[in-house]
């Protein structure tokens, strides 16, 4: 099973301090840090100088992307009143293992994240970001390359900082593509504001989890649960249910992706097998279930994690059919919406 580490995190105070102090530096090379090439980090995206006592930067062994090795990582350690927080920016393909890859995708696209504006393929939250690069930057075996930001922080405060995270990953993407030799003629840019903020976590007692008809739990169990609705758009929809009495243990993670470049991150995880009662092709394992089907003329990917925790034939069917109805396409499955078992 995937380790229970996919917390639906909100804004961390440390990351808020980091992005507030450094967003301009990432985007333009100006701001509180200097511009000396001797103190350049993250492939030239971030310049360290005076006034940066709270941020200690280093490039780890992943190094700088290059045409022969289009991968790299950069780590910033932020000193806060509550201790150090590590922020890591990576350039490269999604994890190779399907189990790790599906968990990684959900952690960057699930609740708490909103789609990037201006036609960019990705999403940002206050503590994470993901930007899938143009096809020119795909690896030699055809996997999409992405820039991802994540932190090791676990504390939560008020929401905010999403626009700054979006600026950071966009700047890192432009500099990484330059180093890897696949930069487009015009750099990627964010000119529009992030118009919507993620929804708060809500207590769940009865009725609909994530406001999805039929996605319910027994009354005795529901009193322990809470849920968070993620993006609900033509390209992306997500839902997370947690046990509020047990360290917010994952109960249910659901995701739909229809944006082509983001959907390409799944690779062949959906397989080529047509499952009885389901449209499209799918793969069900103990760690994840992935199904890909046409929906309103677009290849649409559906994901649930840890399907052994909740009968997937029921929850996956409810979610997939609800999304299909919202998007105006045929039902994804003919399986009964309730009473089914895995």
C-alpha cells in the first residue's frame, strides 16, 4: 500500500514566509537577494545575496538540468520560529513506479490546489506546485517533463501564497528548460491572477462527501470523517475524505484529469484492459485504480488511491459517473452505484 503520507495540507507559515520574501526574486532576479552568479541557485532561477539569513540554499546531487541529463533538484531550507522547513523544486519526469507516480500526481493536483491560469498545464497550492512542460521537453522515452515544488512542513494556517508558488514554478521551468535545451521561443508567463482559492475542509456527518450525490458513508462512521473539495472544472476535479479522529488518515482520494498534458503524466498506468462494466481501459491494484475513457471527445483519466480501504467498485463508480454527468458525456460504468463490493 502507499504509505499514509498524502496529507491534504493547507498553507504552512514557513512556505508563506518563503514565497512572500522571494517570489519577485524567482520571477525577475531582483528583490531581497543579489544577482551574483557565484550565488545562483536552481539553474539561475534564484539569486542569493544579502538579507537572506532566513533562507539557506543548496543544490543537491540531482544537479542542474542539461540536454544530456534533463533532470535536476534544488532545495531551500527556511528557518522559522517553529524550526526549519525544507522546500524542494524538481525538474524531470514523474516517478517511474506506477504506485509512486499516482500518489505523486494526487499530492500535486488534489484538494488545496487550483489550476494554473493562462493556459499553463498544472496546478498550485500554498505548499505545492506542478507545471507540465511543453512536449518538446519530453524525455527520450516519451514521458512528460514537469517542474514540481513540495515541502516537508506539516503545520497549517490560513490559506494564501498560491500566486507566489505559481510564479516560482514558472520561473524554475523557464530556467530549467533553458539549461535542458528545450526552451520555447517565448518563455512561459503568468499574467492573470489566480481567481479562486481552495475550499476549506468540512465536517462530514451524513449525505454527500464532496457534495457528490451517492458518495456517502454509514452514519456511524460519518461522524468521524471530514472532506475537502478540490478543483471542479472541465480539466480537473478532486475529492479527499479523511478520518478526523485518527491523525487525518486517508479514507478516500479521487481525481479526474482531462487536460491533455497533465493526463499524459499517467503514462500507461491505465493499461489496455477493458474491464467488465466500465468504458475505456483500466487497472485496479491494491495501491491505486486508474481508468481512462473518452468523455465529451476528450481522453479523461480517473484515479482513486488505496482502493482497498473503501470498495472501489462503489466509490469509483459514483465519482466517475458524477463527473461524466457534469461534463455531459455517457456514464463511465454500469456498475451499481451502491451496495457493490470490491
